[in-house]
C-alpha cells in the first residue's frame, strides 16, 4: 500500500485537532488499485460501534461509488499518548472492511510522532486469525506499506504547526453543522 500525501496527512490533522480524544476514519483507494489516495475522518466524539458508524460508512460507500473509489482501510488514534494497540472497535471495523476488501488493513496513529518528521503510522494486517502490528514498515522499497512522497511526514508536521488541523471536518462536525465538508475536506488539501 502506497499512501498519497493526502491519505497520510488527513488522519494526522484529525488526531492533531482532537488531541485529548480518540479519533477514527477510513482510507480510500481507487477501484482496481491498492494505492491509498485519500482518508475520510469519522469521529472524535462517538468512537464506539453505533448506528452513527453505520450511517457514516453508508455515506462513504455512496461517495466511493460516485468517485470510482473503495474503502481499503481503517485508522484510529487513541486518546492515550503512548497507546499503539488497535482497539476492539478498530478490530471490528477493520474486520468488516476485510470481508469486502481482501487487502484491507488498519493503521494506529503513533501520537508521539504526529507533529514530527518520523512516520506516525503503525499498520496492522490480519494474519494468523488476528490483527497484527507490522512494526518494520515504511523503511524500504519492498515494504508492503510505503509513502508516495518521502517528505509526507515533514509536510504533515508543517501543516499541523500552521494550524491547518482547525479546518478539518469529520462526520461528528458534519452532524453539528451540515455545511461541514467531511467527505472531501477541500479546505485542507
């Protein structure tokens, strides 16, 4: 999976906007490709399996159909600074995606790396009947996970320092104000 700059940056902006709460969302790829081209932020308030998650997923499915995309992965950041474990909710959502997309994955955002030039993604893959962290990734050309632009971490850190995270909208924001552009977030990309 090769992450575009937009797909790398949006989850980090989401986590930076809500540093004291857990956040989550999904990754999108073009149909017929495993290149991760975008991310859609879901929640900063409701981070459990609720009907709102089903509504958000349905909205994203419709968005994907309209734009030739598919959901390929899930991301989350914990409300705890050093927590890099994929939550039970994250495992269930990622497993739902895996039922439709055989190459599905999950990413836990390393909160300590959000505004640094270090990779802030810890990918998880479903292996041997469970979601397992893939710790040695993003380091070489043969890795399953890589960045399209090697300067994505520094670009994301710069965007966070410049306050771009304040312009990001997630589904929770959209529920409070339907004018919020949570599906595309054109104001930040």
